[in-house]
């Protein structure tokens, strides 16, 4: 069964000082591929890591994601992004990001029910969350 990997899970895995590092490492060790993420997630990951640990390490970590035989990185199309805007409108009071909403649209399209994340918004949207207690 596919597991969608969110930005927060990658960040926690790549930063030992992250508040969720231990939880992320323990969870990741127990999960079995295949994994899927999106180009929106890798873009967000590259930007956040660059600010936190530097550009070279950010490029290395995101390159690792793309190089992994166990992680598929998929893109969104116009319909996914229009659906994401509908999700944003639905959860406007919760301030759910566009990236999260694109993730929801992609998960729906690919029939993915589980996400490795530390973001409560995935649970709010009706997905099974792995990682967040």
C-alpha cells in the first residue's frame, strides 16, 4: 500500500535537532515501500532545508529523494491544482497550505489513504496519518 510522504516527515528525518526527529526515524524504520511524494513537497523541502541547513545540504537531501528507488515523485496537473483550490476554500478557517491541498488532491487521484506526516491537516482532510500521535 502506497504511503504519501509529506514535507514535515522529510524535514524531521534530515534534521536531528527537529522536534520530531526521533519519532520520524523510528517510524521510517518500520515503514515499507513503496512511498510517493510530489514535486510540490520536494520544492518546499528544498526551500526549507536551504534556509535551515544550507543550500548544498538541501540539494543533496532532495537529490536523495529523487534518486531513491523506493520513492516516486509525482507532479500535479491543472485539475489537481484546481481541486487543491477547492480544498483550500473548504478549509480556509484552518489555514491549510496550497502544498497540503495539492497533496490531498494527488492522494485522492492516486487512491492513497495513508500519509507519513506530522501535520494534523492530513487527518482533518480524512487521511490516515502515520507519525503524528
